[in-house]
C-alpha cells in the first residue's frame, strides 16, 4: 500500500467528489468544507491488499475515489462471507470498530487497484467538535450505517434467494459485471451452483 506524501497531491476532481458525497449525506456549507483538505490522506491500494484485518482496530473512514472494495468475515467453518461492497464515490468503514476503537471482526480488501481518500479518527473527532455541521454529519453517517446494516439483516432473514438477487440487481447492478460468481453467491448467502441455476431460470422468464 502506498500513501502519498502530502495533501497537495489530492486531485481536484477527487476533492470535488468527496465534497459532493459529504453534502449528499448531510447539509454542509462550503465554509464547513474548508478544513477537509487538511484532514484527507490520499492512498493507493493494490488489488488483493487489505486496509483492515480481523483483530485490528478500524482507525479511518475511507472514501473510495476509484476501484472496488469488499467487507467480509470468516465464519466458524473458515469460509469467507461477503458482507458488503463499496465502489467509487462511496464511503466505507467498520463503524462499530471505528466508533469504539476496538478490534474488528471484519476484513476490508481491495478487489481492484484503488484510489482512496482517508479520514483518520483523531482528525474526524476534532472536526465533529469544531462545528454543528460536522457533528450533524457524524449523526447522519451513523444513521446511514445503521440503515444499511438493518437492510442487510432483513435481506438475509426475510427474502428468498431470488428476491435477494433481484434486490441487488436493482440497488447495485454494476456489481454483476464486476464480481465473480463466487463473490456474488457469498454475498447473497447461496452456493455458486445455486446462483447459476437461479440466473438461468430468471433469464427464461
């Protein structure tokens, strides 16, 4: 993993993208964004490299400028179970590990060469304390993570495999061209051969 040496290396279009993402989550004025360049740490992560492993503390909120990441855990059988995916212009974090600064149960792994903007824990806490807008952003992030977690649990508990497939196709269609059958089936909670049969059946409809 390579970390660029200073904040001057942030591409203007990457800065614009993360500012737009901030404002999409919570109301933020341009004046609130003035401290952002001093907080951000650009990084380049190669395919298959990790930002986080089980047992490590998540110390950053990360914005994905370009690339693809997965968040997964290893179950009691030793199998990798995909929990979520992040593609360009999205934030990702193990929020529980981050807010409590305790060891994570998850892995964060690059599935493609990726460009990131990292927001470290101490600087984020300082930003939260600096203004109402930043503190409000922190609350909205927490709500966003909770809603995503709740949707994921409901998908696994209350949807059939076909409903899960169609839900993913509706909400993140780009994943179907960027992920292998193995990773898709792991996320959907079914075996690869079952996913193949499901896709063939749906294509006939």
